[in-house]
């Protein structure tokens, strides 16, 4: 991921000729290449202001000379699409309407905000009605007790099937399912197996499971760069977390009602130190969590 390293301060020019026609951007670590006229196509927008002559000294560049913008790199694709065509086409089951609307407000694109507002209102309306309708349709002989304004237990009782469903805040039912947490690590073990092993820090925590469950539990701490724009009902094994503390992941899962049901680990000796006979092992560990 290319990080910002230096600032560029170029002398202003009346016709903006100091900017090349092709601009490279580093938005939150994601690289975009676009035409300069696209960036200044909407007067009053933040990008128009950033690339106007009066703000040249405030532009930051990464170590490869790309202009760096510290925003969500994956949602920026839709911002750029809108600036190109004055319209935006979102994938089916797009789960990030709220975040995209926030990006549109940040980049000062009022028309894009208006386009997204009806979709947000529709989603909120569907969310408010969905759970109550689903419960009412379970069975005419089932009695339900539901409080849409608080975090509670929805008790569903019938002649033959007593059942309890956990709800979150508002009217959203928390679904049952599995989430698997995995990580690779290395450790050094001396010739005397009773000596303490020397562990290195965890480089990356992987998340496997249903998209909707993973996003519910980990939210903005979930890195979707290797599997973006997947619908929430699909599954993935390519997400990973933006932090590297296993305890933090466990706390989030526990807060969401998950408990560990299984774990496993494998280790392979990769190299032996010539002078000390210490062996360097590579391990892969998985923890399986389940919510009823």
C-alpha cells in the first residue's frame, strides 16, 4: 500500500498546464488513473478545489508521485464514475449505501447525495418492516413478542415449536451462522524442546464466512480489498482485519453473540539455523465461531 511521503508545491499557472492530462491518484491505498478534466468537471466539488491553482501547495503525493487522498479507496470508484458520467450504477445487493452517501457529502457532490438518498430511505423502510412481517408470516398459531426499539429476545412460541431469536438494536434480527478466524504465524524453537518458543507477531487475521455476518461483526475494521462488491448473502474466504490482535477479534465476536466451537492448528518446520540448531516453524491456526 503506497503511503503519503511528500508534498508537492508547484507554481500556479493560469491555464493549469502544469497538470498532465492523465492523473494518478492514491486513494486510501487504491490507485486510480483518470483524466485531469474529469477531476475538475464539477465546479465547487472538493476535487475541483483540490486541483485548482489556488491549492497546489496543499496537495500531498506518495513515494511514487501519485496524489494522495485519505479516503475509502474502494468506494471512490463510484465517486469517480459519477464525475465521468453524472450517474452511478451500483451492484446488486450493494451494502454500502450509507458509507457511499457519506463519501459523496465529503467530496461535495450534492447531486450524487440526492441520487443516493431515495435508496437509503427505501432501505431504512424495508429494514423497519422486514422483521415484523417475517414474524407474522411464520404461522397463524404462533405468538410473538417483539420490541423494535430495543435490543431484546424475540420469543416465538407455538404448539410444537418453541423458538427464541436474538435481535440487535432496532428491528434487525441477528442471523445464526459460522465465522472462521485464521492466521499464519512463525515461531522459533530451540534444540531443547522445553525452552520457550519465540513467537513473531501475527501479520494478518483472515475472516471466512457469510458476507453479511462478517460485516455485522467487524464493520469498518474489515478489509474487503481482495473480494470487493460481493452481495451480502454470498460467502468469502478472502477478507482480513485491519488490526492484528486476536483478542480484539474475539471480543467483537463475543459482543455479537458468537462462541467458539472448534479450533485447529498445523505447523511446518521451514528452516534450521546452522549455528544454533534452532528450528523456525510456520503455523496456520483457525478458530471456528458459531451464533445460534
